[in-house]
C-alpha cells in the first residue's frame, strides 16, 4: 500500500509538471472517502479527507489539508468547523455539508459542492426553536432534506428544506429521527469521527491532485530572496534582450495607479485629517474599543488643578448627533482642562493654529476662558482669551506658537468661578493641504499626491461595509456642519469623528486631480462581523432596501447634480461647491461573502444605479482572494449583471507575484473590466522591504501589459501611524512629526509618475533556461500620449546583474538622453529611494539591470519632432 502511494505521488507530480495525465491503468473504479475535521486549531482547519480501497487501511490526504473552512463569524474566536456531516444527494450528484459553528449560536453552516474540491459560498440559516445547533446531520425523504441536530441539553430538533435556502418546519424531534451514520476511523494514531462514502476513483484522484497541486504552488509562492544564495549559487551575471515591436501596441488604461484610503491605523483622525485635538466632541464610547474602559467620553482630556469638577453632560447638546459635552464646575478658578492630542500635539515656531470651540455658561452669567498651548515642560507657547455667553456659540481664535514642540497640549481655563460647557474643541494648523479649512495634513496629503494617483477609493475596506448592519458607513452622516455629523465606531478598534467625511474626500480628489471612487456597502455588513447578530454577514431588511438604494442614488446626485435644480446638488452647493464633482465611479460592496443575501441586494442596487445613471461605472466585488468560492461567485454575479468593473483583492507572498504574472493574460477581454482594489506583497512577519516592493514592481509590468482589461489598481493599506497600527505592511508610515514612505511607495510613485496609455509589445528573452530565473526578470514599455514620451520599465529580482540589449526600433524624434530612475539594494532593505541619473539611449543600446533592481527609463519625445 505504501509503495502504491509513493508511486502515485510521483506520478501526480510528474503529471502536474508536464501538464499531461499519466496512465492509471492499475487504479480501482471506486474507493471510500472518509470526511472529518481533526479538531486541531480549534476546528479552524476545516474539512479533511482520507481514502481507502477496503476501509481497513486509510490514506490521509494531508494531513490537515483543508478542502473547505468555516467562514462563520469574526476572526479569532470564530471560523470554527465543529462536527461536519457530509451527505451525498444521489439525485443531484451534489454533496451537502453541514456543521456546527460553535456551541452557542442558533445556526449551523451549510456548503455544497459537486466534486468535494470546489465549494460554493457558505450560508448560515438561523433557527428559531432552540439556542444552539450541535452535531447536525442530513437525511432526505422524497425531495425534502431534513437537518436534525441536538442542543446543549441533548434535546433533539429538526428543520426541513428543499433547496438549502428556504428552511421550514423547525421543531423538536425524537432521537429516532436523528439519522447519524458518523463512524470513527483511526488515522496516524488518532481517532476521528466522520462519514464514509463510496465514490468513483476520479473523485479521490481529484482530491489528491488538488492537494498536491496546491502544495506545489505553495512551494513556489514561498520562494524568498533569503534563499537566493542557495537557489542561484554560482550564478554569474546573465544576458537578456528586449526587442520592441513598435507596430504592435494597444491602448491601455491611463488610470492604472490610484490610492485606496481607509481609516485604518489612525489614517484619518490623528492622521490625514489635520485636527490636532483628540476626542474633540467628547464622543468616544467604550463600544468603540470593546473591553477598554478607559476609552470613554473623557478620553484624551485631563483636569489639572483644584477647585473644579469635570463632568460629561448630555442635557441640551449642540446637536442630537453630538450628544456629549464637557462641563467644568469651577468653585475656585485655576484648574485647566487639557487635551494631549493624538500622541501629543505638534506645533511649529511662528506657525498659526485655528482654535475653535462651542462654549456656553450654565449658571446664567457670561464669562471668559483662556485658551493656551503649552509644551511638555509647561512653558506657554501661545495664549489667548475668549468670551463665552449663555447660549451655545462657536468661539474662534488664532494661536501663534513661539517655539517648536512635539508634546504640546491644549488647555482651556475658565477665568472665574461658575459653570462652563464646552464641545467640539478644535485646533487646526492653518498650513493644511491647499490651505483648506477643516483640511488635511500638508505633508501626508502631499506625499499621496506625489504618487500621482488617478483615483482615490474611500472610505474603506471593511470600514465601508461595517461591523454589523448598524455600523455600515453612511455617507449622509459625514457631510455638513462638523457638530452635526454623526461619529461612529471604527471597526479597527477606535473612533471616527467623521470630520474627514465625504465632502473632504471629494475635495481631496479634486485637489489632486484624481477621480473619486466612493465604496458603499452592498446592503450587507462584513461577513466577519463581531457586533450584534451572532457574528456574520447580515442583510439590510428588504423593507429598508428602498431607502438604502435611495441613499446610493442621492450620493450620485449630491456629487453630480445641478446646484439649482436638484435637491442634493443644492446641498453640495450649500457646502461650498456649486460645481459638480463629476463622479464617474461607484463601488458597491467590499470583498463580501457572495451569499444569496449579498446577491439579492447587490443586484437591486446595481440595477437602480444603472437605470438612473447609466453613465456611472459600477464596481462590483469578488471576495477577499484571487480564487475560491467568493471569487468565482463574485465574478458570476458581475458577468450575469454586466457590472462594469470587478474589484479584486489579494494579499500574497512575493513568490505569488513572481509566479502569477500571467494572471490577467488569461482574462476574457469581453467581460467586466478589473479594478485590483487591494493588494500587497507580504513576507512572514509582515515586514516591507525591497523584496516585497520588487515583487510588486514585477507584477505591475504584467498589469501594464493587461491594461486593456485591468483599469485601476491600488495598494492597500495606504497609511499607518506609529504605535497605532492594526495592519502591516502599509505603504506610508508616519507619526506626528515625520512621514516615512516605504520602498513599495516608491514603486507606486514610479508607476504613477511614469504611466502611459499605450502598451508596446516586446519580446523579452532572458538567456537562461531556468523558469525561476526567467520569471524574475520582467519588462514593460508604454508611451504616454500627453507628453509623447516612451517609458521602459525593467525589473530584476535576481541576485545577479542582467545585461540587456534593448532594441527599441526607430527612435527618430526621441531624445538620446533619457532619465533613469533606479531603485536597487539589498532585498532586506526597508529604507531606500530611487536615484535619478541620465543615461544615453538609442535605437539599440545595452543596459545592465543591477541585481535586485527596478529601473525606469523615461525617454522624452523631442519637442517639435514627430514620434
Ligand atoms: O486593507 C485592509 C483591509 O483588508 C480592508 O479593510 C479589507 O477590505 C481587507 O480585508
């Protein structure tokens, strides 16, 4: 038996490598498969298989290889598969698998497959009759399936379905009705419970080949530069040639590089949004950051001194959306209310800061208070006095700092005894991006603008579809007066003031010359939700979908409607922007589970948008991976509904990028276009280095080649604040006083600045027979119709130089001196910048790609000469 297994494994590997089937004359017609969950990793390893010809000797396919994993609930404590039950419906030749998701919730998971390898997206039907579903089993009577189960008290129940979509007749059952054919099988010294089915050998064969193919791919994807000294030992510089076929070119998207802004890692409040006061509205709430009792309405505020009480009140607030405010009850003046900002307040000598606050007295008198900036040592940096009356009123003042400080604090000090109320206490640098009020941090906004993003996707990611239905991002609550906006919990574990809201996002796009790409939930919240419900994707109730769709349509009218004749165009004009924003794209959904609940709602929204605004390009979604059930189903939904673009996401290893440069070469040109909305190269430990950056640069050459089907791309996530980072790697790291672009940032910038709209086919021939060598060198040549320039991009992920003969064809009309931007170094380097130099070019010239490098050669069209 062992011999047979070894022979078989070798046979499969050979078949995989050669792409042909080996003869399998000796295999049986059928065999047994045993399906089980090992329970390891708390059940998160999912469904496994073993096979046998006689039920005496079992071959594990794995071990621990997962054919389907539970996708129920939030990351961490959920995603468990407990006691899976596999049922084969002979009538439909379909497999049905059900399992318990935990020991608590009144639901079970269901997934179906025709071949045990490809599984449809899961569903989790809620049941009414009991508190939890344990050990569910499936049986069939006529055309009706019955799912029988027990609860924590060992009571039996059952529910019926014909299609595993609609369930009915959920009621108590007898133990006799519980048809459980689960058996115990010993595998590798452990006993597991599961079901045995006799299947055609082809089923077993596919299970084995799938696992071996995956392992083979994983080995490639795990290749890393640190192994290069062994992988490429004794290898010297190699040669290559690139011959352009100038007659053979195609138009490509001129907006390939964009930015994806999500309020993650303190990217908005405390980040891009220039507000310096943290918790200015006293709206922080313990529910923002579950389990942290210090996260409350007084967060970031301290009372310094005696004779004053600091309380939070909700009586007669400035606005119902902003219910909390601070009350200082002063019996003896002298104490001050102090805010330490987001990790300190940064002020610069000689710069001006706009202070504002809503204040009033509560004791019927008028009064004054001092506003002061102090540094960590308590030295006064700026100070002014402000009057306050008996009604809520906004006070404004300008503070000019007399020194630099990174640890400044803002103080408010009532001048006399009395009762004072404060809310929306704010401090902005006057020096914001493009000088806008309520604006963006100059240095951070500028570095994003420097990438020349053609579009900005906002406000998320997961932030867009939210943690629970109540947390779905609502654009209407983020525009208008700051004190009337509705703050919200940020699902990354903090608070969104919404000071950076839809109006500011649109202005930012306009200021950078980028297209806005707002993403709205597809009527469902995140499938990994932890908040409310039992923790899964929920759909907005159908009776509320009309209102939700109207909100989506209103957004388009708000962005593009006439300032005088449309309701929402008027709202935009009143905010200060009578001219329409010219919105062209709208995202519906974010890497959602493509369930029936999703599909029904997505189709409704897409249809409504296209009916009213056929010119708007709708961006659909295809799950969080580059393959799998959500990817397949997301694409099916998109194609069936003729969606304009599909948003794909994948966070993968450098090796994945190296070995999947043909990913889009395979895409059908006549279907939906692609927006690669989130991607990044990840190393173990999640560092960001030249290696990850080069793998992205390598892959982007294939994106340019496929710029006729891929319309847009955006690296994710964009920003991360030191000490407040929930996700690594990111493109740009920052703290209050510095901005640190990663090496990957410079790859994005080089592609953004040196983009084109016409791709020139070329033949890159790496003079080496090894696939792993050839896959590590890539090129892309584009021309830019605006400037007439030609741009040659060359990536080398090898530890040796690649001496490349370039044949660019007739270069009459082009300058002979080009600009070379070169990014190169040690693959483990995490701080690097491209270096510019000039380089001689001609119709034919030789350029040596340095080891581990990305070279961009920009050849200017000579002014006055034809291309
Ligand atoms: O980019 C970070 C997160 O990754 C996004 O919020 C989400 O869409 C994806 O899972």
